[in-house]
């Protein structure tokens, strides 16, 4: 992709808040509102922006606990592990799944209503034959980056 500094600035700003108007973007990057909107449209068309999502308030969704689960998969079962990944991605509690290096094979971002709900989630989904073991990190606080260009 042929992107210049303005495109990279716009992508950074939109990754933090995709609802910014052309006027708001223009004030931050130094282009006209129309030029910003044309660039944003081009970034969508060329696939630099894959999707725009809403970040929901936990008090509305009832998901007050965020966890990072690190799963170690059984080796030598690529088809079974692929099916397990697909199954995990369909679960509403799973917000993101990463295939990683290191002891863990997968890292999942999970949101649950409580620790008890997470315990029930692990019992339903993490004691499968293809999962060798798992560790969990509980998120105490989450911080969003500031918008800076």
C-alpha cells in the first residue's frame, strides 16, 4: 500500500475513534475536511481500514471482567486445533484471539460478567482434548491511549 504521512496520521486517529468528523480530523492533521474524508474513503477502498466497530460500555453489556487467557494446544493436531480456534472465535465472550509464539499457542481476550461466569466458561470450553492447559491474567484496569498526532 502506498501511504504517506497524512494517511498514517489519519489511520492512527481513526483507530482510536472512528466517529471523528472530517472537520475534527482536519484540525489534527492539517488538511481540509474534504481532503480528509477523501483519504479516509480511499483507505477503506484499498483495505487499510478493514472494519469499524463500536466499543460497548461494560455497564450496558454486563461484561465487567476482562481476562487474557493463554492456551497451550496439544501438538501434532493442526486440523483439530484449527477447529478449536474457529469454535472459540464464535463464542460471544471471546473478543479477540491471537496465535502467538512461546509456551502458549493462543491468547484470547475474554469478557465475562463475573469471575464465577469465567470459571463456568473455562469448564465448558478449556477442558477439551486439544487444549493441553491454560493460564489466565485478570485485567485490573484498562487504559486507552490518548489521541496524539
